[in-house]
C-alpha cells in the first residue's frame, strides 16, 4: 500500500484537492469499519498526501454519522503524521466575518456520545488534551493563510455542537456570552483521535456565516453556507498547498509521543486481538 506523510480532510464545500498529481484511490479497512470515502493519494507541493472527503462522495454522511475512528485510523495506517483539516464554521464574533479564516487553539464540547477514543475494551489510555491542536502545524497553517492573502485569525475556541440542526438563538447567544469564537459540528473528535494516534492536527476553519445571533443572520441556511464556501474554496486549497510545502520532514512537537506515558493497562492484561487491531497506534509501546 502507498504511504503519505500528510493527511488532508476536506469538509463541506471542499470535496477534492486541486493540484494533487499522480492520483490513486485507496480503500482502507479498519477495525472500526469503513472510512467516509476512499483516500486519494498523490503528490502536492512535492510531498505525498492523502486526501479524505469527510462527508463522503456527494456529501452523504451527516456529522452525527461520521465514523471518526475509521477516518483517523485509516490516515494512521497510510503513514500520516500531519493532518490539515478544513471545516466550515459559523462565527460567534462580529470581527470574524464570512470568508475569514480562523485557526483555533481550543475546543468546547457540545456533542452527545460520539465515539472519540481508540481505547477501551481492555486497554485504558489517557492522553493530554489541554492544548488540542499542534502548535507547530497551526502556526504553519496560519502563516500560509496570510501568504495567500486571506484574513486570518489565530487562536480562539471552536464550539463543537452535535447537529445536524443549527443552533437555537438561545444557544448561540449563550456561546457568545461564554466568549466562544466559532461553531462547527465535526472537528473535536478528529482532534482527540489524532492525538491518540500521535498525529499532528490543526483546523483551518472557514467562516461561512454569523450563526443566528447576528441580526442579519437570524436564520442560517445551507444556501448561505454553500454560497460562501464556493467563493473561498480556492483560497482554502491555496492555504493547504502552502502549508504542505512548508511542513518539516521531521517532527519536534509533543504530538509525536503523545502515548509515551498515556497507556496505563499492564501489557500482559491487554487482549491479544486488541493489540493486533491497534498495532498501527500502540505497536511501538506494546507488542
């Protein structure tokens, strides 16, 4: 199977990655089921990448139905060490305008019971998640956005809501009173699983609307979101390509060793089948 060092996850409006050459579709089977779509492996900016359409071909999978574990596990089996995740978000602040880019540095969880760990079933692991995004990768993505001429906001909290309905007005106003910055439905579980898989992860949040708190956006619609995404999809691809070009070949961040002290179950007590299933993730620590 071909391998790629860099993973790209495209969300609403970003179903392909322009500029990728030598393309090959690769289907990956995981212990957690099937990923959202086949991975597209190829070359971008001189580096090997694996692109995944988060919601599948034709946008068929809703946020609550996404198989996050399969998506990230598939990236791990392909050799991915960095994930650049593009995602549509609503803005909770006046200064974060539609078509702006936000590179958040925190999450707030409003999801309901989504599987968000590879562990359990006889293996306990607790990774640090105080800083959920890779600081080095986020810095590179932010700089790439500025080089692309986008209005980039660095830092801020991404509220991850369950969906698929948009927020009520009361919820939107509450998040603003808490000081939250943007709201979306998908990225938290990706980030948690990427940390467990020792993959560097960052979000390129594409602001599509002001959520329903804004007097001019009292009813967020899919038409409104897709219209904005269509106009800045090219910018998002330019940002991703620029980030890929600048990524280091060697990692020096703590993401690369996130499991070093995280696995607490005695190795001889872990079921052998589980060790085999999770070998791409835990193999270096537990044979």
